[in-house]
């Protein structure tokens, strides 16, 4: 009876409870304390429920190896005592994904998220704060075409209280100001937009408010915003031409001290888009942080990682999860906490009517175009993982064919949904893997030495032993070649045995290369047109095994 009552509070009917085979149990939550933090991040424009396969390969280096978040598959199940084939196994891992997807269905969708948020808010009246960690205004056709307005509207309907950015900046600074405001004015967003580490170059003036203070359950909560530190180098500089970012560890400490000593807050939260490894290092070096709610690297943590007294949370991506962290705050200290990474299973949670109506309004003008059937896939298509995914291979095949090139480059983006075997690939699916504001393709001659250098640079970004030197993302996806990688080696020595069409890459030889999403100017057709044209022409996707990457570990220091 208690489970039924809690499930009803989460929006589950008794019939859904019986049919869901586990989801109700995962949504059940016994409240604790006086503050509830609800966190979502990296939804990437995903308005409706989707399939999203978690990675099969996430490699840690040094002391990180074998520890969260560098756990996948069976290792993750063992670490968190999760039963194979369970709904948790489906939500947290790639194992048996097509079979479990058929059993448990799609995940996420703002209409289902809204039901969950509203029920928790009703249960915890006056004690709840909803926080979004960014990467929300990118990743779909509708958010690309509306320049982010669709996601701001659904965020307002969801009741997001606090927001910090990353991909939001690829719409340009002025558009960010229109949608979110700045220190002088408010924008379309109804909550507080905060980012302490975004300043005007040469002047040091902050563009946005560094923090906000909210009264929640009788507790003064200070939330510091940490935008993605490497925005100017991960995207074309033209989007933020006069701004500086950075981790700014000292700046975080200064704000923590200000909030404690001058603003007399009881609880300090860092709403971060650093990436989990960076958050863990930061939490160990900044004193006085109670909670870090992080994003960027799409890590779905079944339990927080505790660094000293700081609880570090990451909440996955694409709206699959809503993190709930209940805190008992007494005398300016967290006396107790209770947490759950709540899976948003569409078949178990009803849609919120108001959110459903808004999403239908947003999508209605584009429905016919987005629903165009391009091909059918007989292969499980996915992107997420340290190395090439199967949808990446589709993109590379399309690029190589159009350019008649030898080598293809595709960015190691971590966003992009999953296509099940037998599922149609629509134009909307293409956009979920390609929707950027710098989509143009390019073709040019590159020497073998240049190709190797690009690979080494990206590998260092991914596997640098110091997390502060990582920018997130995965290894650049490569078509037309194979290679070996040793993540434990020093910079410049990780990539070796590179072969093009089976022959060793020659440093001085020129190769015809193609790619997309260049940080520089490119004038080729947008990548979504190239991929859509390719899919229309083939009609069916069936990929064989492509052993493109060989991972070795020499444990070189």
C-alpha cells in the first residue's frame, strides 16, 4: 500500500504500476529533510521520448580506471548491484539494448518529465528547486529552426528555476541575451540564468549573474553557475568573440565564501557544466561546496560521488533521467541526504496535458518534413561511446561517398539518439545527430602527418591525466582508416598503426579528406542534407562489423 501511495504521487496509475515491471519501484521515494533538488541536464532539444543507448566503452586513465563514471556494462551492474535484464540495467547500460528497449520502451520526453516534476512539487510544497545544467537549446531540428525558443518555452512550462549554459552559446551571444537576459535585463526564460565564469575579455566584467539565492523549505540556498569552461575553443569563436570563460577555481572559492559569510546562506550548490571528472577535481579543491550538480559528459550516476563533504551528482542526458536529491539541512550543514536517479520511462508515466499541448504546438508546423521516411535500419544505430558508433559510421559513409574521399572526419559529439533494428530512419533522426549551427561539410587535401596530429590532439583532450585539460566529448570519428590507441601514453604517442585501406599511413603523403562541423569556415552543403541524400539513395542500412579501433594499454606513465 505504501508503494502504491508513493507511485501515485509520482503519477503512476495502479495499472501502470503492474505493467511497468520495475519502474514504479524506481520512482518510489521516501522524502527526507527540508530541501529537494531536482536536476536535469544535457537534454539536447529532446522534446519527446526516445531510445538512447548508454556507452559500451568509457575509458579512465590513472587512478580513474575502474571507478565511476568510467564503468560500463557488466562492471557497472556489479558496482551498483543491478540485476541483468532489469529496468535499471536498461536505463544505465548498453547491455541487451534492443531486447530491453522492446520491453521497457522509450525514455524521456518533456511531457513525462513534467508529470514527474509536478507530482514531486505537490508532495514537497515549498521545498523544491528545479535546476537545468545546460546543453538544452541544441540537438533537434525544432530548436535549431527556432534558435532555441522552443526549449526555453518548455523549460518555463516545466518550471525550471535555475539554468547554466554551454551549447546555448552556439546561437550567438545576442540570442542568448534575448532568451535568458543578462545582468541588466530579463529574457524569455522565467527562471534565473547564472554563469560566474563568463566575462568580457580585457575588462573582466561578468556578463551574467554569478549566482542566485532561493528560499527553499526555510533554507537559504545559494546556487553558483558554472558555464562550460572551454566554450570559445570547442566551437567557432565567432559565437562568443569578446568573451572569456575558464574553470576559475579561485572565483568559485571566492563566491562560496561570499555566500557563506556575507549572504548567510545555509546550503551552497554549484550548478556546473564542467564534465564529471572536472567536477570531482574541483570539489576536492574548493572548500564549502555542499552539492555539485554537473553535466556535459552525459554520465548517469546511480549514486552521488562524495568528495569530502561535497556530494557530486550527474544526471545523464536526453531527458532519460531526473535526479532527486533530498537534503536535511540543519545549522548550515547537510545532516542527511537521500538520492535517486529517477528513470523517465514513457510507458510508466502519463503525459502532462499542458506540456503535451505546448510540444504539439511547437512541432505542428514541421511535422510533415520531420516525419519523412528516408531508410530502414537493420542495424542498431547509436553514437555514444569513446570511439566510433554505428550512426557515426552512417554519417562517415555519406561524407566519403559524396566527396569521393579517402578519409572522413566526424566530431565525437555525445548527443544523438538510438535507432533500433527494424526502425525507420526519418529526417528528424538525421537532425538529432547533426543539428548544429555550423553544419557545413568540407573537402581538402591533408598530409598523413596532419591527420595523425588531429587524432593525437583529440585523444589528449579525452585522455589527458589532468581533468582540467579535458574538454569533454569522445574521440573524433574516422572513416576510411583503422588505428590503435594506448590512452595511458603521453601526448603525441597515443595513436599508432594507422592504416588507410589496409596500408600504413604515410606522414608526407597527401590524402583526400572530408568532414563537417569545422571550427573554421566551410562552404560545403550542410551535413544533414548529405546524410539524408545518402539514406534516400540506399533505402536500407545494414552494417557489418567494423573493427576500426584497437585499444591497448602499456601503462606508460
